[in-house]
C-alpha cells in the first residue's frame, strides 16, 4: 500500500499512488497526466475525476500517443498545431468511490483500493494500444 500525505487533495494522492507503479514503466507525473517519451514522440495517460457533492466517485482515462513527425505534417497541412495527439483513445472508466464510504473520508486504504481497477482493467488497454505502434 502506498502511503500519501493526508494534507494533499484526494486527486493528488490518487495520482501519487498510480505514479508509484507507472514510474517503473518510464512514465512521469506532470500536472495530473502521466507522460513517457519514446523514439517517435510521447505517450500520455490522461484522466478526469468524476465527482458529485465534492466526493470523487469515478475516474475516466484517456491514452494519447503523439508522433512528432505526424504532428509536423498536420501543422503543414492546416497551418497550426492541429491535435496535440496523433492517436487518442478513451480507454475506460472506473466507477468506484475514492473515499471510504463508511466514514466519508479519503484515506490511503480507500485510495489504494480505487487504484486496483486501473492496473487490472485500464492499464492493460494502454499497453495494448501502445504495442500496436511499436513497429512504426
């Protein structure tokens, strides 16, 4: 279990929990996004938190793969930076409370438990999407 600073916002604490594992695969946490450079550009895992009445009860995840040369072609064709991602995929949602429902507080146990579905269901989709482009 990853221990976080309770004075941080719950979304920041959740990011730190994900970061512990994702950093092993070369991802760096930058402004609530995870980025990893590769030979032809960069990969980004982006997400947004879903909340009601101030309580986070879900997370939506996106994967962006940016091929630098393709983006240069888009800029040439359209006269401006066109997409900021060559490949964009909404890789899934997690509908799970990030807080402890019994006490309505965010604690390390509830935040770590909310990270499990990401690594079980979402991250394999990111890996699969990324692996499709390894030969390009």
